[in-house]
């Protein structure tokens, strides 16, 4: 009997410790910068309510089939110019909802914010680490929606290399690039200890799809950047880089890397902002507004 009680106590202790580990890891993930952006997906009803609260009509919600999968995006406005926002890791289109509600920007053309593959309502529901594949699918979906040229791409964090690849693959499609705290330098792509822990099945099961997919695309990201490095010197798309000098998630050295590897471009501007961290779209949206105005 005593042995049975001991076994039960050990079992309970094991489950208790497991729960504490999961709880502790969740706190670490939320506080350590495991996320590349601060806003995840919201429903169409929630989005519409936010627009109405600002006296605006709800946006258009679209899902376009790609080969394979599909890309979901949200858009407002119209015009010969298109400004396309691409979120970091994890995240969704709603990371840029405030820009879609910006009346000055809405007068500039059509504003579109996408869910990258593996996030939001885009499919497949698993991560798609390939930068080239993400570029192709986003371009395919936007083309189906009538976007064909004069596109300014805004990419935050891990989306920086994605939009740079789009500019290389589809030069006639892209008018300008705004790389916001972009994760570009392979040598600065360091995995954190919690990235390894999140690979364990129990931990992966305990976190959301967004967190799990983010971790799955971060692991091969360095090799993806090495491949992209062969293409970046060939780019000649007007580009503005916005880099916070207090960024602890994507070090400021990434901006130095872009300045060096893309130095042959006719127009490349590096905006280094003192006192600013990684979360530029939320802390300093005015910088992105200004960059869009300059490229248009």
C-alpha cells in the first residue's frame, strides 16, 4: 500500500512539474521576444467593429487559392498604387490594421494586409519556411486580385526577406520596399534556447499553432538567408530600411548588412532610430507612413 501511495505521489509530482515547466515556458515565450509581432488574428466581426468605431466601412476580406494552399488578405481603397503589408513571425494581417484605417494612406491607393502561409486564415496551416515559396504564393494571390504593378511592399521582421525575394522574383510588380526591422543577416540569425525547447512534442502540443509555426520557420531561416544573399546584390528596387537601435530581437547589425550587400542600388536609405525597439509598427507607425509617402 505504501509503495502504491509513493507511486501515485511521484506521478502527481511528475504532472505537477510538467505543468510548471509548460507554464514557465509560456511566460518566457511571451516575455522574451519569441514572437515577432504583438497582434495575432482577429475575426471579421471584430475587424469590422474596429473600422466602424473609426467611422469607416469594413474592409474587404479575400481568400485566393494558390498552388498549393491559399492566401487570405484584407484590403481597403483602390487606385493605381497598392501598398501591401506583410507581418512578422508569428502574426497575421491584423498587425497592420491601424494602417488600413489611416485615411491619408487610403487616399494613396489600395491598402492590403496579408496572412503569410501558416498564419491567420492562410493555408496550409503548417509553417512554410521557404522564402521563395512564400514570395510566390503571395504574388499569385495578389495577382488574382488584380494587383499587377506599382506595389510598395512593407515587411516587418521575418517578412523583410520575404518581400525582398518578391522584388527579385517579380521586378515589374514591385515599385518599392520598406524593410522594417528586417531579419536579413545569416550571421546574426541566432536560435534561442527556447526555440529548441519548443521542439519537444509536449511543449509544441501545449503552445498555439502560431507559436509552433513560428518556431518551425525560424529553425531553417539562416539557411534561407544564405540562399537569399546570392540575390540581394542584384536588386535595384528603391528601398528604405527602418531599424530601431534598441532592437534586441533583430539586432541593428541587420541594417548594416543590408547597407553593405545592397550598396549598388540607385536608392537605398537606412533610417537608424535611437531609442526604438523591434516593434516599429506599433511604437512608430509614423515612420512607416513617411517611408510609404517617399516611395510613392
